[in-house]
């Protein structure tokens, strides 16, 4: 893997982490709204469905990217 490919893969992983953080924050807000009565059960389920999309990150290429970047820094 070349260095520019490794950088791109690391950026993709960081982007995935940012989306996961946004999802976590949205779910926390939703839980807070439900507990405080700002939304009912139906609204909570609707909002949860909009938030709860499953995204899986395949870390196999990330491992290759990290190896390539470490090799480059040790050169």
C-alpha cells in the first residue's frame, strides 16, 4: 500500500469514527428527550429508526494502512 492510499484509508476510518460519535450524541439526546417527556414513544421510535442505521467498518485495510505509514516513518 502506498502512502497516499494509507492516508486515504486512515481518513476513511476517522470519518467513520466521527459518524459513530454523532450517532452516540443523537441517541443520548433522544434518550434525554424521552425521559423528560419532550417526545412520546412513537416519536422516539421514529427518531431512533432515523438514527440507528448500521454501518460496519472493515479494519483490514486500516491495518495495512498503519503498517505502510509506520514503514514510511521508520525509513
